[in-house]
């Protein structure tokens, strides 16, 4: 990660996002709220089952036989969760914030990120370049190239680890899409397997709701302790230390 380039990208991302209306709280019909809660409960059960079964995914038959009771319980938990999610049918609910922070001017460059075999780094670079050009054209060029987060937080998304179950999309009201991708206006850069995004403070709670129902943890906060020892954790720490 080139520090100067990252700081420029971050500044432009923040300027672009803050120039738009950002809605973080919504009121919905009670029946919709109930369906969302039911879907969340189901997603949490499916996530629990996923974590229970993960250690046995590549285990030999003996290990699976010895853990047969636990595997059976996990399968029952998953079925219960899937039944709740099917009853909730949140797929028929249009996420109210689906278009927020997804500018039309960037859509053409961004929409293929989740496609199998796509060049994630090239796509994010194209989005950043198009955004930078649009900022210059609108005279809204960021005057800051520091790593000041403007009260926001950095979010990480690992495209290759995504299960695309749609749970995060519904509980976040559409901040995440069905592939768990954060809105392209917030994209800063790719580093290794992670897409780094900036989240404005108004959306912290909605993002956290999405993280809570994401079993494979392909989305997480950049300041999560589990990231600190990864290359991206060390790189981000270096960026913020050098400008402190």
C-alpha cells in the first residue's frame, strides 16, 4: 500500500460521500419490522450452524463419525434458521437504502466487482479514478490527503470469501448488497484480499447489523482485533502512525 496514494483516495472518498445526503435511520411498517427480525433470527441460527460445521468440512469420516451428534445438531439448527428465513421472505422487501451511496456516475465501473473471476483491484482503481475525475469536474476536489477519518470508520470486505446469502443486505437496509458488497461510493482501495471502504458515522449501526449476521465474516471493521496481525492490519497501522 502506497501511503500517499491511500491518503489521497481516502480524502476523495470522504469528500464524495459527505457531499451526498446520508440516511441512517428509517421507520417501517410493523409487519416489515417483524419479518426483518424473523429473518435476523434465522440468519443467526444459520451462522451458528455454519461455525459448528466448519471444523468438519474437510475432516475424515472417522472424525465426522465421532462428531455425528454435533453435526446432526448443527444441521437441525441450520434447517430451523432456513425455515425462519423462508417464512420471513425478506427477499420480497425492497431494501430502502439500496441506492444510497451508489452514484450512477460510478455504476458502470463498479457493478462487476462480485462477478466470478473479476479483477477486483482493477475495478476499484477504475471507480477511484472516475470519482476523482468527477470531483475535479464539480470543483469538489478534496483538499486533504491526510488519514483523518472525519469520525468515520474503515470497513473490510473479502470478495473471495463471500457466501452471498443476502442476510446482511436486508438487516442493513441495503447498505450491503446481496453479495455483501458495500456501496461503491465508499470504496477506497484494494489491499491483498480486502476491499477497504470508508463508512460515515450515521451508518455505523446499520453496518454492524450486517456484520452480526454474516457467518463467513467476509465483512468486518478494519479495527477488529482479528485483523491486527494480518498484513492489512499492519499496513493501516503504519499509515495512521506516520501521519499522527
